[in-house]
């Protein structure tokens, strides 16, 4: 079953991330980001399609943007953590 989750970003140029995923397979169907570096985030969205939530989380968790303690990819990982907490 297709589900979606919206995360409000903190500490990044992106403002909001919506992850569309299959609840049975835990695979990402689509990723939409509001704000941030448009081309880079569209590219990340294409790369993560078909990957499991765990795979994406493990790759993106802890990525930093310059001197910031987080980044848009790290916020995607945080959104995945929130999805797991919902269950």
C-alpha cells in the first residue's frame, strides 16, 4: 500500500520533504523537496527511487552541509526515522 510522510525541515535551505513509499516493501516510490538546491535534490530523489527506507537512511544519515550540523540529505534520513517511529 502506498503511503506518504511529510517532514518539516530544520536548519536547511529546504523547508519540507515528502516521502512516498510502499508500506509493504518499504521501498521509496518518490521524493519531493520544497526549497533547497532544486537540481541536486531532484537528483537525489531519482537516485533513491526503488531503494528501501533503511538503505537510504544508512547512506544519508549524518551528511553535513558546510559548517551546519545537518543537510538536506540528513533531513531525509531524519524523515525516515520519523516514519519508523510512527509504526
